[in-house]
C-alpha cells in the first residue's frame, strides 16, 4: 500500500480513509484534532486511539513533521528565523514576527524558486520542488509549538511563488482556516505573488477574503524587466487588470510591495508614475528598503530618498507605509538563511 500524507487531508477525506480500513467515522475527527489543534508530532501522543490503530497509522499514514535545523533570534527585535528540515532532507525557512496585534508567521511555499527576481536570495539555485500542504502547515505548527504562543496571522511571502504551487496552496489555505484546525481567519492571511494573471483570476473566483499582495517593485514594464523576469512574460497591464478583477470579486483592499533599489526604481519620477498606475484603486503600498544580498550588487535606497518617494505618493492620496525592517541582523532577506546553510557558511 502506498503511504498517504494524512496531514494534507480534509476531515471529509480523512473520514472516508478511516472507513476504508474499517474504522468508525468519529476516529477521523479525533485524529484530525490531534494533528491540527493539538499539533502532535507522533501518533504515540494520540492517547484516545488504540495502540493497534496507531501502529497502522504510523506505517501507512506518515505524519509530516519538520525538524528544526537552526533558529536565529534578532537582537534588535523579537523576530526569529527558523531553518527547517523536510522529510526528504531538503531545507526551508520561516520567520516569526511579533507585532502589537499578535504573532505573524511568514512561510515558504516551495523549496527554492524559479521566478528569478534579481534582488532575492530565494531564487538563487532555482526551484527544487513544491511544498505539500502539510509542509506549509507544519511551519506554522512547529513555530506555535516551539514558542507556546498563538499564531494569529500568516503571510505566504517566503521562498517560492505561491501561485506556481496553486493546488497545494488552496488545500493549505482551507486547512489553515478550518474551524476544527488552527482556525486562522482568511482575513488574517496574506498571499504574495509576482503576478501570474490567470492564477490571480482563478484565486479571485475562489472568493476567499484573503489579502492579495503583488510584488510590484516598478511603475512600468521597462523597469520591472530589470528586476523581475516574470515581466517578460506578463505585461504590467495584464497583471493590473487581473488584480482589479480580484478586488471586484472579493472587495479586499489591494496591497503592492515595492522594494526600493538605489538607482533602479527610486527616482521621484518613478513615484509619480506609480501614483498614476494605482490611482483610483482601494490599495496600500508597502515601500521596502531592499535587503542587500552578497550575490547581487543592489544597494538599499537611502532613507531620505525613501521619504521623498513616500511623500510624493501621499501627495497623490496614495495609502503608503515604509515597512519596518525586522531581523536585519539574522539573514532577514528571504532565502538568505537557507542559502547560507546550503553553501556551508557559518551561521
């Protein structure tokens, strides 16, 4: 018999699976709650399940559990970056960020990434594989278990392009927001994409009230192509039309991520053009001082220039903030910790 990834099953699927091995339906609910509420890492912890059944489960339904390889805590704030080992020995990273409104976890959706964004360490080495729903979930489960603190917000903004792993992403989101699981509200979940129009439209049709963030990083196609290879396949006009469709279907305020790279996209004229691009939209722009990585020579825009850029947007009545840098002293840039580990650097 082939093994089944039990942590990726919905309750209905798990109920049917238990019935196929001669178990009553209520067993599925017991097992589901052990996995998704109590966050156990072993069937041995399921004390209301018989020893014989636990043996069957361990043999045919391996319980996906991530192992901590390393964790780094910022001395500047309470940010903690985790490096996790998957069951096939590949490694991924996740970040816990503490805010006044609660704990937020940024997770990876793939091992590596094929999108090739020039300022991002995640894409160096390309994509190795997609993460399973269980592997996305367990990043959150392990962090909550390790800290003993409730995770209230989740952002899928780590390594990988979530919409390049669409099927697993949707299953993960439904499990994460399930009232019988961690029950994290869809309104407290953000999905970030480089901009794949057909997947944005499909996601809109799911009609889940999730915040969608677009990695924009440029006000026009010419500048975007310097930073993001995806811009050669999809024009900014195509992406923006899909993004507007998402708003029309969900009513959720749109978010734009804009990494500030010195001499590339930080000119006052870029700010004016960006204002025109998003004019009339119910949106918010995050200006992000780019995290320098050793493999690239991009430099972070100076603070005074970022403030000038922000002021131009505000004069055009655009809702904008400068993202607070968190964990700058612990390989905070997406993919840096994983890349350092793979390269054998001292971390």
